[in-house]
């Protein structure tokens, strides 16, 4: 966590040559100054200093856009532009985003606020902004061609509406969507309740992030935008583990996590060590009668979900997408399963022909996290992250909820690794190991086969081979 000041640069829009060409100097002076962010760090919550009060959220590896009040209207300024996003240390992607980063800044408002958003387009092509999930006048819905003309490159458009219902929302372009979403154009929107709401509890920590996916070839920096299914970068707020900050909370805090899915597949989000309730969906807060305790919730494409739990177990709790390929970083997928194959000697022979060749996967692929393979520049290893007990062997959509007794209220700094009390960590057994008794008699089927084949068929599992749906 860094102070907001470190990463903010407030830039007068009049300095931007592209924007200046489209709006007169006098009009420019009337625009709210857009805040910009240059780093991928989780910024401290932006406590409102004007307008109605609320408890601000913390955007994981992101930030909240400042606003100005103009005669009772909350004014924001979004600048759509090419950005460089550090997705993890050592891996930078050339994306499109808003105000210096992808995703764009989180917009936080209060139910009933009249909101005016200036959108300046500094992209090489037209765009628009759709306010995903909001009730608003049709002409403010941001669908290029249907509800408005596209915002041409270099121009500034204005959106204005009242944030009518509290909840968790997103924003993204609705014009050349395939390209612009694949390039990282998206942001979070939160409408806080204007008063105590029977279905919205007070929480001590309120986090949010967007699920996004990219197809970036190892060694490249720009996503392939025509990809439909074969993504290789699975990100939270355009960050991948170990580049995703931990969610640091105090023991017995009530914690809310808001997520939105702008990838092209669903993500079953799974929290260790606690059970959560789904307290919000696309339609806002959920009726209490619908709430069930879960440890995994699936978020479909285009959906928002908010979950809440009492962080009453100390420790470092994994929090991740449960599709195991989504907790991996870029890798080649056209590899056969080699588990159980005896490679002795083969590697040496191939090395005499191809010096960098490594035999991989004969005992599973966990070793790969520790191998020092030659990889192209600007490529992150497919799974990594050094924990207190070795490699975490994860990548992609993975982070850690750190629950600590001595975390101060309102302190979001990383407390470091959990110090497990003596005798509470799984350990190696070194005594004698007896062969376990196994059931040997035939049977157990509800419908026994009439004629058994002479020999048993043993099926071998093949993983992971080439597959398109990753
Ligand atoms: Cu996933």
C-alpha cells in the first residue's frame, strides 16, 4: 500500500494535445481535472470530503476517482487512453484503460446523487461508456449507434444521470467491444446507500475488483484482440498472482468483497477457512431469505457479485478462482501428460541437440514453479509466488486474505506471513507406515456385469493436452 500522493499526478487536461483539439480552451477550463494513476498499487480508501458521507471501498491494485461538486452535481472526468499496466513484477502489458491504468478508477457515489461524467477519448478509435447495471435515461446508456453516436477520437462527451439504486456496478465501452474489452477497458462503480439500508450491513472492510482475461503471447506486450476462448492471462484488476495484493483484515472484521466479471467465461470464486453469504447481485442487495452460506460462488460473464463474511479465523487464507487453469499464468498448452513416463537418459540425449531442452512433468508439474527455465523477456513464470514454506505454485486469479489479531482498524498494509502457533502446521510423519487394509472381494456394484473381461482395463488420465477452452 502506498500513499495516494505517491501515485497521483493531477494533470490539467488543457495540456493534452488531442483533447485540446476537440474542445475550446474556455470549455476545457470548465472540465473537472482528471486524476491519473501511474502505479498498480492498492490505494488507501478515498474518504469523501464532499457530498453525502459513506464508507469507501478499497479497490484491489487500484484506486477511486476523485470528483468535484458543481452546484450539487458530482462531476467526474474519465480519460480513455492507451496505458502500460504492470500485471506482475517483470511483466508489463500495453493495454487500453482509463486515467493511466487498466482497469479504470473505481467510481463511488451515493444513492440519489446526480452524477455528471466527462469522458475524453484519447484512443486511436471511437469509444463509448456503458454504465453496466444502472437505471438511467436511455440516452445515457452508452450503446454506440443505438443510444448515442460514438465518441470520436479526440472528443469529450458528457453523461449525466441520477444513481438511483445502491449496489455494485461496472462500466465499459459499448462500441468495438470485442477489441476494447480485450484491451482492458473497464472499471468498477459502487453506489452506496444514502441511509441505513435493511439489506446492506455495515462492514469494516469493503474490497472490490474486476475479473479480466487477456491473450498475450509469451514475450509480447499487447493482447491479441480477436481471441474468443484461448486466453492465457487470468487477472484480477489486470494483475496476476504474485502481483495481486493481499486482502488484509483485522480479526473479527466483517468483510465485503465485490467482484464483477468482464471475461468471456465464468469464474467460481473460492475462499478458504470461512463461509460467506452472497449479499448482492446484479440487481442490488439480495433478500435475506435467499442468502446461503457458501465457500465458492460462480460469477457468470457480465455479472457482479458481492460476498460477506466474518473474518474470525486468523491466518493466511487462499482466495482464488477454482478453475485450476485460471490460477496459472501464460504457458504453452500443447504439452502431453508425462506423469509416469520414465525419462531417464532422454533429456541428456536431447540436450546434445537442443541445449535448453528440459524434460518436464514426469512427476506432475509442481516442479516447474521452481525450474529456472529460459523464458522470453516480459514473461511471467506460469506459476510462482514464494510463501513461507516454499513456492505457492499458483498464478493468475489467486490472492490471500490475511486475517490478523493485531491489524489496526483501517490499516490495509500487508502484515507479512502468518506466524502459526506451535503445533498447528501439517507435519511430516516419520514412524512406520503399515499397508492399509483394502477391500479385496469383488462386488459393490448395484448392477454386476454378466460377463467380465479376462483382464482389467486401466485407464490413464491424460492432462493437460491441447485444449481450446482454457
Ligand atoms: Cu476462473
